[in-house]
């Protein structure tokens, strides 16, 4: 005889679902607080301000860079030291240095805002100089300039790697890191190969982590970071189609044992 008092589990399921939703919502809030959205501050303004004024900003940018050129003097960045960065502003028409600009520098990292620094320039011998820039981590640092000349306003971003000179020297005394490509193919997907060897034994190092970013000479930003696949004695990287001829910068990052080192190279993309 069929049980007239069969249990109905639906109320329990509904209650458990509500409890699960509450816990999931609370967890989402905690994660969001621990990992806040980082502001993309290329224009050194909040998103809302940029959205409201983007057409004016772009127009001013075009007018500014039609008249002026911004050059960064330093080519290297020293880890765990106070660095000095200097910039030269050139009037394109007269080819003379601009000496009456207001220049502001925002120093940051692409993955964090914890080490941000804001500095104002001092003008010395035709250069806009920023001193005591603290570089507390290895890797990528971004230098974002805001330049005011009269009514014109220009923004320019530079990116550099912070090196540990002692570590770099020690690593490359022991190991060789060589790009096997002589050039790149325009309009095609490229495979870029690197070999990493112990100089003393000439044995290939197979257990390093090698990363690569590439940037065309006319570009503003690197490609996304690629991780090398170790195949037959080489670390291989597959690019997207390259739509520009000319020089491409290759920026490699090598992690091996206690070492974290960087290598910059250039290859030409040819038809």
C-alpha cells in the first residue's frame, strides 16, 4: 500500500538554495573588496571624467603632438634604488626645447596601485627632472606624463623594466639566452624561438619559465604576455599576424631558480 505520508523535499531545497545564494553574495562582496578594480589612468583622470570629455581630450592630444615631441632621456631603471627620470620637450616647428611647460609624472605598475608615486618636475639645463623615484619591485613600471603648454595639454606614457644589475650580471655570466630568429614575417603568424643554455656544460636549461612581449616601433602598447613552451631544446612563442613591417621590440622575462632577469632585443618584420 502506497505511503500517504511521503516526504516532500521541495521546502528544504528552496530554503537551502536561499541560504546558498546569501553565502555566495557575501563571498562575492568580500572578493570584490579584497580585489578592487584598478583605474586605467592613462589620462590621469577618473573613468567618468574621461567618458564625459573624451572627444575634447583626443582633440587636445592631436593638437599637442602635432606641435610638440616628448622624449625620455633614461633608458634603464635600477631596482631598490632611488631613480631619476628626465624628459625633454621639443617644439617641432623651431626644433628648440620648450622651457615653460608644467610637467607632472605619475609612476605606477600595470598590476597594482600600491606603489604609485606622483611627482612634479624641476627644470634643469633644458630637462624636466623627477628625482627620488622609488623602485621597490622588479619588472614593469609605467611613467605617465601630463604636460601643459599654454592651453594645450598632452599625455604620454613610457614603460620600463626594473633590473637588478647584480642579478643580471651573475645570471648572464652563467647562462646564455639566444633568439634563434633572424627576422620576422610580415602579415603572417610567427614562431619565435629562444635557447637557454648553461655556458659551462653547454646543456640546455629546460625547466625555466620564459615570458615574452613584443611591440612595434610605432606602437603604444606591448602585446599581451606570452609564456614559452619548451620543445626540442627551445622555448617557443607563437604570435598573432604581424601587420607592420620594420622593427619589433622583443622583451623577455626569465625566471630560473633564484633569478629573475630581463632581455630586450629587436627583430625586423619583412615582406
